C-alpha cells in the first residue's frame, strides 16, 4: 500500500486536498493521470450498465436534498455508526465496530461507552439557519432514483424489470477515514436501482451479483483470485435490506468491500409513498396488476475501484538487469493507452512523431513524450503509470514509413507500417 500511495503522489494520480494548508482528513484531489483513470472507470461503468443495455436509463439528481427525504428513507435515524472516544492521552475517536476490547488502539487509554453518530453532513438552504431550512448532502445517490421514480416512469418507455443508474458525488462524515482513498468523506458513487416484480427479486439478485463480478474480471481485468463474494448474515444487514452480497477484494489490510449488491425490497418506494402521499405503484400493462416494485442495487464508489485497480496492477520486475516498477493496468482503464516517443529531439523525427500522435489522438488516450534522454528511461516512466503501448519513431521511420510498438508487459517490440498502426493498436487495446 505504501508503495502505491507514493507512486500515486509522485506520478500525479492523487494529492491530499488543500495540501498547502495542511490537508483535510478524508478528502483527496485527483491529478492529471488520476482524472484520466477515473474517467475511464466511470465511462466503462456507464457503458456496461446503461449504453449496452436496453433495460437501464440514466438520472442525475441533486447532491442536496430536503430533510423529508432522509427522514422517510430512515437515514436520519439509521445512518449511524457507533462511536467511541479515547479518554486517555490521544483522545482519538474510533468506530466501535472497528476496535476490539475497551482500550484505545493508538495509546492504550480507556475508551468511553459507544454512542451513535450520524454520518450525514448537514447544511442550510437560504440565509436563515433554523430547522426549517435544514438540508443534507446525500450520503448515497439511490434516494434520487426513488424520489424520481414516478417521473422516470411517466416520461420514458421503461417497463418493469428496468433500472435507473446514477453516478455522482456522495458525502459521509466517516468517523475514521483511512486506508488512503478506500474510506473517504467525499466520494463518487455509481449506483443502479433495478426495479423488479415482487417475488422475482432472488432471481435478479443472483443475476446482478454474477454480472458485477464478471465486469470486474473481464472488463477491468482484476485478478479473479483476489475477488470473492461475501453474503451478509441477517444480523448485519442495513435497515432496508433483505439480502446483501459484498464483492470483496483482498486488500493489503485484509478482505474488504469493493461493491455491495443489495436486495432493498420495496422499502424505499413504500416509505416515500407513505410520507409524500404520492402513489408510487406500477401498473403492469400486460397483466393489469398494480404493485410496488422491489429493488436490486449494485453500488460502488469510484475511489474503491481506483485503489483496487492500482493495488491489483502494481508489480515490480527485472528488465535488462534493472528493477522496474510497472502498473499492469488493463488497456481499457490505463490513463495513457499509447505513448508516442520520438527516439531523439532532432527536428526530422519531431515532425513525423507529431503526425503519428495526432492521427491516434481521436481514438486512444495518447501522450506525446519528446523529453529526450535515454529511451529506456522514458519507457520506464510509461511503465510506472501503466501505459500498455509505446510507439517509437526512429531514423529508419524516415525511409521505411514504419514505427515500433513496444509492449509494457512483455517488453516485446514489433515493427509496423504507420498505415497499419491505428488498426493494430485497436486490436491490442481490445
Ligand atoms: P461501511 O459499513 O464499510 O461503512 P457501508 O456498508 O455502509 O460501508 P455501502 O452503503 O454499502 O457502505 O456503500 C456502497 C459502496 O460505496 C461501497 O461498496 C463502497 O464501494 C462505497 N463506499 C461507501 N463508503 C465509502 C467511503 N467512505 N469512501 C469510499 N467509498 C465508499
């Protein structure tokens, strides 16, 4: 983990938020390569959850929602974690379910009794700070899908079973943020509420568990032996859930939740129907049955996928008798898919190299590197940020109109005509 954290800072993936002022615990900024990786993950999720399907539509609801929503959903009373504070020297606060015994893991001092702490950030709308103006930053995007359920139903052609997907910021005032971006206070959720006929929930729950696992291994290229499914026992289920499976990854600190797949029953639609007095039922156009659909929800944050991908891809090996650090990221997600590197800074190479770069830029995430210096060093720099392919322009290019593709993982090189380059790279990337 330490090596990955150092790499992310050194190479501009992630920085602590507001670092020049000492940072803010649990908040991070994403730098140039971090943004590229994040966008790639976000786009792949949308592509596979929405664009490639005919039964899921998208939504963007607001980050701030009125307190009525959170009262109805149960978050005001139930979205709490047990908090214990050290009464000894360090006064640190801990999540009670993350410590064992009555002693502080930091300084050994006694811990006070657990009390419940609500994780939602509260603020006010308008100039007057009274209870009537209280609103909350959403701790999940899901409530937007339930509150807008009727709008989507009435304005699009969806028929149960169907899903509403959303990507966007969520905020949780975590008691103990940590393990880098595994647990942060501001993060980007990717959630999909899949509405199904009551009694078909088990079938869809199983479908989505498998489908999401497939996405991680086949689309993101995560090592299958570092993933597993963990079924929550009844006692640890959230207040809305009938059954929940976590897709877990084997992190350096142990197995941890990457994504949760939950059977939310009709809990959310039912409570919003009760509180808002708006009929949220669905009329089946074929059978004329009226019912509240049940909901299966796969939910994951970009930050969890981000750290999982980096940890999964990090490797060290020996190339040409020298140690190298390499991120073996799947070409689908690599922040730079193709680096174009002229062998030297001589003007006769720069022109053709820039031509090649421009011809590839529309199709791939391309970086152009003419910093000069040893070509091996430039390859290493690309290896470290996970670039799967380097295209090298050398003096022979001027006569044979061909370039070399160098592969990150095998370090193998192949010579190819510039005319064939985009097609060949397309093959390699997919
Ligand atoms: P925990 O009990 O670990 O606090 P949870 O079970 O309440 O978490 P969920 O509500 O299931 O978490 O969250 C859904 C998904 O959102 C998680 O699988 C994870 O990918 C992501 N997530 C939740 N909390 C955070 C956080 N603080 N930082 C980053 N990602 C988070």
